[in-house]
């Protein structure tokens, strides 16, 4: 299929598609839209940046009765940023339809959301917690809902939202269409689909691993203490127009962003300890190009649309191998090219070896000195050394160094004296 006109979309939606800059459907869109327009439930799996929002968004918008001001569609997302991103995308696609779309999420004043709901909404995009808050307040009713979408479903379940998701689905009519989109398909997703979906069509495009054809991946081995200097040299040499640097912890991301700023690099941080207004401010600066380095925790690795990211740097190797693919999937999106660099310290060898075993791509050494093999055995040797140091701290002084010196003899004499006293 070569164009959207062949998918059976309304003219007003086709006009929105053209205005949004879409020309040819991506595979997930081509294989999903027809099933959703026919009324089928759908389970969709596709890698990050493959056009999932339009895949469910266009059928969702076409199913709305614009004369009915009740909520007719619900989209659930795991994070505030993703909820806002989905809303913006739906508004672009539905620009010429008259659809009213409201976003509700925690961290924003509930009064703003109440005012938007009073004016009427055809579709609601939100995070599970705040949506339940409105349901319990009675400020949101889902009795007229025809379409329910779970976006990034695996992330929602990983974050512990399974009960919230089920509560919201149970609040909608039995005769509703459900579509579930996820990068991975763990057992919890299968269980959810079996409970709520009716003979769903399965559209499995690809795993979440980015295309090996458009993404160049490199690694560099170094002590943890040298990473900051290396990162600054790397960014200064490569001069990417935009880059995301991933850290494991919130404190680490905040500290690194401040260090980069002190070296006159344009950087902002994004992590869970920031308020919603601070997170929005960081994203605005990065998206607009006013700063070109986003230092983030894995809050930015899934479900945030950041176009034209030239490179990703794993400043710290993720402990969960799946997070590696989510991180590097921020670049080389939708056919674009990109680069990913992973800085590996000695104690991260084991985690990095697991990533290399899972990926189909070749992660190349960045420098000649990085060509030595990295294996989990290196990590085991490192762990053994750490364990020996810990046990050394708990040994008596002199213990284990020599069994013939005076300290050892004195210790033996004391133990013999204690034993004689005990016998008496």
C-alpha cells in the first residue's frame, strides 16, 4: 500500500494527515488501521518511533461522533510526557475534524483539567492515576466510550499500574473496542488481553531493537572516574546537534548536567525528582534546540517523542538489558540515521556483555584500546576482588597476611589461654 487514501479514511482525516507531513504509511499503520476501522480489537507490537500513535489515532478519530459531546475514546499512557505527546499528535491528525481532546495527568492543576472537562471532550488522554481520581470525583464519566487504547502497555504494567488499568477498563461499556500497543509482550500483557479483548488481531511488526541499518553503535572501556572527561571530549569532537546522555540515577543525571553546564555546554536534566513544570521546561528547551544536550534517567527512554536526536550516550550501562534498546531507540527513528555510544567501566562489564549477547547489531569498539574482549567473566573477577576487600575489612589485623609472624603467634596464644580458662 503506497498511500493513506487507500486505507478508507475520511477526507477530513486525510487532510490532517497531509498537514502533519505524513506521505506513506509505516508498516504498523498499514497493517493496523484497517483492522481498527473494521471494529476489531488489536494487539500491536512495533519498535519505538514506528508511528504507533497514528496507527490507533486515525481510527479513533474516525469513530467519534462529533455531535455527541460525551467522552467516546480513552487513551492510557504510563507517563505525563507521553500523554502530552499523544494529545499533540491526535490534535494534529484531527485538526479538520472538530474533535476535542483533553489531557489529564498528575502534576498539573486539577482545576485546569476540570475546566477543560466542563467544556466537553470527545477523547481523553491521560495517566491511570489521575484518570481514576477524576472517575472517583465524578468529574469524568466513561459510559459512552467506544474506544480504549493502552499505549506502552508493558511500561504501564512495569510501573505497577495493572490494577488501575483494569479499574478504568471496567468503567467503560462492555461493547467497546480495545487496542493494546506495546514494545514487548510479557505474560502480564497476554493475561490482560485474554481477560478483556475479543479475538484480537495481532500485528507484530518488530521488536523494540532499533534498525541495525541506520544506527551505528560503539563502546569505550574506561574507569568510572574518567567518564566525565571522555564525554566532554566526545561531544566536543562529534558536535552532534542534539544528544541524550543517560544516567542510572536521578542524582547522577542532575550532577552531570550541572558539570556539563560548568564546562560551557548547553545541557538540561530530566528525571523524576523534577516538578512537572521543570520537566516541561527542560523538554521545551531541548525540543526547540535552545539546548542540545539532555541528561536524563530512563524516564526519557520510553514513549517521549524527541525528533532528530543525532546521538545517544549511555554514560552508565543500564542494569536491565531491555533499557539499552529503549535508550538507543531515541535516535535513528523512522528511517533516520544515528549513533549510540556506551561508556563501560570495569564493574559494568557483566551488564554490557548481556546486552551484546542479546542484540543482533555489532557494537564496535570506539578506540583501538577498547578492542579487548568484554565478558561476564571480567565482571565476576571484579566482583570477587570487591568481595575479598570487604572480607578483609572484617578480619583481625594481620590475619591472612602471614601465619608465622609475631601477631599470628600472639593471637594463637590468646585463643589457647581462653580455652584453658573455659575448661576450668
